[in-house]
C-alpha cells in the first residue's frame, strides 16, 4: 500500500517538475516579434551596400 502511494506521489511530482521546467524555458525565450526585429537590425546595411553585384 505504501509503495503504491509513493509511486503515485513520485509520478505526480515528476509531472509537476516537467511542466514547471517547460514554463521556465518558455519564459526565457524571446518572442517572435523581438527576434524578427533583431534579425532585421542585424541585416540592415548602413554603408550603402549595392542591392546587386555586377561582374
């Protein structure tokens, strides 16, 4: 009887731990708008780069 209760408690705690880990990982991840904005800023050419290259 004790082993069954212990198993149920352990399974519930591991489920809670995994869900909490998912929440923490998602909170640290930047949202898509911030990611797209930083990508656009990184790819902007400030030195008048040509739009096409001639050979």
